[in-house]
């Protein structure tokens, strides 16, 4: 007699992403060959409340949770995790489409490796020829190998967690609103005795529509600049300029000339955004005083 497979729930946070992207992510979940009990769509305080469309609107499988205000991706994921009683929980980002065998591949891997608390697969792009997407996939996304095994952390695009591992660390740290929440939770799990592994057997597809504004915002987060009140503008200028020069030099040496205009455009856009926000913040503070 075959054992009953563990129950799996899915958590999908959304804030600012396209509703059609959410519909595509929900559709990809519905096509999984491994059964999903419930899908928690967590609206992280969107200005216009999110409402799943099509089949998801009337499905008892899809549970919509709304946070009263924007709290960040960690709090949104925790809200979905808190509502679940499943022994396995998949956290999947909007604009990510897991292949139909993604869940069964990850669930089987966890069943075969009892010391693993979280696992993930590679991420590929649906538009690999777009120059901005090629730049993001090379410089801002994780690198994926051909062999499954131990990994330092699971990139947040799509991760399957063992409930025990989530419970022992108390879920995501809500202080990480936009960035480093994935590496933080895996580091805390590792200290508690749970490993994170990469699974080479399946993949997820990114349908993110990359723009200079989006990539510049991510570069700011990668540079540890979050807001004028929290971060130093001079330090940002030094840090971002240094690493942009290093990246551009490598691209030049390796013949990736096509990336040089992107390097320059993202550098300029990121610094302009931070400078403008800092000036506006200083002006507002001066008016209050």
C-alpha cells in the first residue's frame, strides 16, 4: 500500500505586480502533477485590492488574504504560512511559473533527504533574448548548476519548505521587507540543523518584464540602500560606482560589449533615484523643522 503523500500548500505574495502575471502563476500551480491543498494569495496592502480572476475567483482551493497595509514580502509570506496546516509549504513569487513537475520533484527530494528543510530549482527566463533580461539573469539572479545538492540558501523565486523547519525558526524575519529575506531564513535554518538544497531535476520560468526602473531599484537594494532615512547617499555613490566599474571592466574584457550601455544606464538610473529621493527627504525634513 502506497503511503499518503504529504499535504502541500502554496503561498503567493503580491504587491505591485501585474494581475495577469498572478493569473499565470496561479495557472502554473493548477498544472502541478503533485496535488496542492490550498493556495494562499496574500495581498500585501496594495492600493487597489487584488482579486484573482478567472477560475481562481470561484475556486475553494484559492484563499485570498489581505494585509491592511504594506508590510513587505516577509510579512506577506508569514501571513500565508500562518494560515496553513500543511506539512510542506511552497512560497512562490508572482511572475514565476513552476514547471508542471516542479512540486513533485521538490517534494520527492525532501522525502528522500530528511535533513533538508528547504529546496529549490533553477530559474530561467521566458524572454532570454531581451537585453535587460539577459543582464538581470547574469548579474542579479543566482547561478544554477547541473547537480543537485547542498546550497548556501534558496533564492526566493520558488522554494518548498518543510513545515518543521519553518516552525523552528519562526518563519521569515519581517525586518527584511524587500531583500535578503531568503538568505536570512536559510541561514537561521542551518543554525537549527536544517539544510537547504538545490534540485537540478526541474525549473521555474520567470515572466518578469524587466525595465530600467525595476533593475535600478534592485541594484539599490543589492547596494544596501533602502531609503534616505536608513542609508547613506555618499556610501551608495562609492559602493555602486565601484561595483559598476568592476562589472563593466569584466564585460569589456570578456567581449560582452552589448552589456556596457546597460551597466551605465542602470548605474545612472539608480543614483538619480537615490539622489532625488534624498533631496526630497531633506527638503521635507527642513520644512518640518
